[in-house]
């Protein structure tokens, strides 16, 4: 084995690991998890809603929420650095509202910490975090709270975007990628690692867990950071497929901005947390830490294929310069397996989210995102930017 071949294998190693983890998670997540039995709510539950400039949709969201919860469940809205009348509209809709104004410390994490400090004056047994642009199905609040109190651990609901087969192919592809990450791969993580990735909304935490959690930060992926912290402290989050949280897809104009923000946040947390979790998992025999660390190595779906494709081109060139074709062959097999797993995920769970015709446009979607990936090396965005979903004035179901 010559030097060029060794270099090629080293280049291919990380993309191959990413493809392997992705394929294993998807393969393990094609079947639904065993259904859980709802636990009656006999304890105090508070719903914490961080909201930044959500005036257009907050009243409809709260009306839908109040229709699904018991009267003894409290609702706290944190109107964070708002420039509109979010606070007034939330009060009119029956929620308790606190306002936060701090231009120096901006971000959802700070809003959550502010809300927790308010709740600490009379702590509930369980806190459920729900974004202001989301709705939760049927008895989801009771099921989440019951699971959190029964296990003493953070519980992550299944967070999806509402299907819209009439949307543009780009929007359908984005919603499908969302489903692969938040449903299929979450099932796989549960089966393989006994851990879940936190997704920022539909998170239920016993007060004993939430009280000490490091929330106040400007992380764009504060949910991932929280999940990593919990896992390192022997309280890995759990995934509850039965509780489903829904939001509308971002508008066409806001889609790339949203994806840019998510992927910046992912890259930042992955750089900081993936390796320590893997080391912790190996050194202490913690399956949850190991698999969450491996999960964090896998970038969002489009970026995964871009990275693996770029590595394939590079190692193929090295092969032509005198190296072995082993590295290109391994990457080709890995890419084929990941592509096959993606198609299987569509067949088993994604047909409502994306048509077969739109699925064929995935390569064009990936190509359109290349300019975004060039910006990932630039200064990180720190502000909490509200996502325009294009129909905020529509009633929520």
C-alpha cells in the first residue's frame, strides 16, 4: 500500500463513518417504535413558549393549545426582544406573559433561561417547551409529561412539518429531510443507542432535570447542546414517537435562510460536542454518549451527500495519480447504501411529505445549497431569527 493510497483512505475515513452511521440509523428506524401507554397527569405541568416577533400567529397557536390541555396546565410565554405586539396578543389569548429585553444577549437559550427563572418562584413538576409556531396533537402534553415523570428523563416528541404535496419541490425535499432526521433517525437512535436528539420544541423535562441545565447561551442549536449536556450527565433524552408536534414549512423565500441557520448551529455543536461524547462513551461504556456523539458527526442530509461526493472526487483523482481504487470503491458503496436507505425511508414513511417526482430533484436541491455551504466557514450567526412560514395569519388546526 503506497503513500497515495494511505492518504486517500484517510480522506475517505470520515465521510465513510458519516455514511455508515446515517445508513444504520435509517435502517434501524424504518419500523415504528412500540407504542407507549399514556400516563395520567397527576402533577403540575407548565408549558414554556419562547416567542420572538410571533404576533401574527401566537393567538391561533394558543387557542389550539388551550383546546388540548387541562385547565390546571399553566402556559408561560416569554416575549423575547420583540419588536411587535406578541406580548399583548399572548395575554389576550389567556397565557401568562413575561417580557425580556436584552439586546446584548440574544438567542432562544436566553429566553428559555429567563422563563425557567420565572417558573422557579413556584416550580412545576414538569416543563414542556413548545415553539410559538407549533401545535401538538391530541393528548400529546399529557403523554409527554407522563413519560418525563415516569422516567425522570427529558422526553423529545416527534417534531415534523405538515405535509404539502402542492408545495414546490424544494420545500417538499426540505420537509422530507426534516422527517428523516426527526422521525426515522430518531427511531434508529432509540433502537441502537437508547438516546434521542433534542429538536428544540416538544421537549418535556422534569423540574429536577431542567433546574440545573445550562440554558443561557447564544447557541443556534441550543437544543442539541442541551441534549449533549444531559447525555454527558447520565440523563440521556428519550424519544416518544406517539407525541407529535407540527409546524408549517418555511416559506420559499425563507427556506434557505432557515437551513443556513440550522446547519450553522449543527456544525458549531458537532465541533464542540461530538468527540467528547464519543470519548466518554468509549471510556465509560456509555452507549448513549457514544451513539449521540456518532450521530452528531452526521451533517444534514444534503450536506452529507455533498461532503461524501467531494471526498469521492478527491480520492478518485488520487487513484488516477497512482493510488489504489480501494478508497473510491468504499465511498461508492457507502454513497449507494445511504442513497438506498434514503429511498427506503421515503417508501416507508415519507410518501406524504414528498412526491416521487420531487424526490428525483434532490441532486438539483443539493446543488442549489452549495453557496450556503461556502458560508459555513464564515463568522457564525448568533441572533435568534424568526422563520417566516408564509401563512402565520391562518388559523391553526
